[in-house]
């Protein structure tokens, strides 16, 4: 979930430090744990980073401007609507908030709008609506928060736009089918963590204390927990205004998703991944890659493992500019701790 709580810090520290992400020991067995790198002092920034938002950012009207002004985006909406048997214009533009909040709708709608916004800019700046002809668009790396990783994989050239949206639809439907009982809680810390390891230490300590899991490291002052509703409500009662229960159907990025994880893995492996044209930054690894197998593995892990957005921001600090696609206000706010004077453009939003 993409949410900003930077103005609502916790009132106390969160306990002792567990093993760092460098060893991977602070995460579930088998998860990737390499620590992201900071921008070297005095180095010159070059290149553009493309970011895509996760569930919770969806708003009515998203993608409309792109589809109504860009033939490439309109063609994508038409083709994707036929492929899914759903009217994406109706879903993205005219659905009530309650409909867009449902996981099976939110993920496909948000991904459709984000891809449309990216296609519209590609057509404008590169002068082409052809899937293969995007050499003129100057993005050097792409990353997405949670389900936004699918749009990032499309922008990086590993998936076709329609295949990326098919996966978003399948992902949302599977996650909605997981056994109920879980939820998610976002918390803000009193002080900014020096790095991702320090934030994981705080989050891991609190998660262990209450029998829940770390679902996301969103930035130096925010993390998200996932687990049983009763346990999370106890944490929320303890920390009050520094916490916020998220409007989600279950505990995403945790073991609550394990019952549907095998079907998700099978679904992803059925899709044809192409050689990428840009670097992809894994949301569960915070690592840059140009290998399709790495992208596929990151998308699979994203169902049950934490989103390492703090690590993504650390790892991409050497890029000179940031472009955000889709309804990007929340992602833009999460990014501000790592802007360092870099320009940030938001392409998309609601009506």
C-alpha cells in the first residue's frame, strides 16, 4: 500500500536491532536481502527514474487525460478491455470509491491508468505508438510500489502492456481470494532512519513483539505491518495518531498471501517475458537488473514479501530526474526524502 504518514511520528522508540538486511536474516527464509546503495558524495547524477504507484493510490478518473489525448493510450485501453472482457474506461473513470477500493478492481484499474500515462508520454516524447519503438523515451530505470511493479516491468520492456495488465487482473483476483482475517497498519517513526537496515530493525522489533510481519519499508520515517486484525489494532491503540489502519481486504505482502502464492507463481510463469530495454529496480530486492528472470522472480515474491521502497529510493539516488506515472501524489510524497534537489514530474491523476 502506498501511503504517507510523515507528519504523524511515533511517540517512542521501537526496540532493539535485529540482523540487518545485508544478511537477509531479518526477513523470512529464502527472501532476498541485499542492502541498497546511497548516492556517493560528490558524484554526478544522470538519467531518469520512472516510478509507478501501488494500491491505495487509485482515484476515479485516472488515465482519462492520457486516453483522450494519446492514440497509443487509447489503443491500449481498447486492446486491454477486449483481452479482459471489461470496460476499462467505465472502471477507471466512473466507478464509485467503494468499487475502486476492492482489490480485484483497484489493482487492474491502477495498472491500466499507470501504463496509459506512460504510453502517452512515450508517444509525445518519442513520437511513436509502437510497442517496440520507444528508444526516444529517456528513462534509465523503472520501479513500482507493490502492484506498480507490473507497470514498471512494462515500461522497462519486459512485458507487453496487455500482458502486464492481464497479470495485474490475475494478481488482484487472487489476492482477493486469499483467506480473510488479516489487515495492514502504517506507522510513522519519530526520527528518520539513517538507512534501510535501521528502519527494518525498528519495524522488525515491533512486528516480533506483536506477532505480525513487516509488509513495507516506505521511507526513512514510515513502515507498514501486516497480520491479524486484533494484533494490529493493539499496535494502533498503543501508538495512536502515529498509526493508520489501511483500507485493505487482507494482510498483503505477508504469509496471509501464501495460500494463493502457488497459483500466482504459475500465472506469472505462463506469460512471455521479453528482453528488457531499461533497468528494472525490484520492489522486494531494491536491486537493479536487466535480466527477465530477475524481474519475474521479483513479481512472484511481491505477493508475500515486504516492499523495500526505502531501498529502491536509496539504490536510485544517482539518477538525475524522477517521473511518476498514474495517480502519483502518494509516491511523490514518499520520494521527497530522497529528492536531493532533483526535479520530479507527475504524469497522471484523477479527474
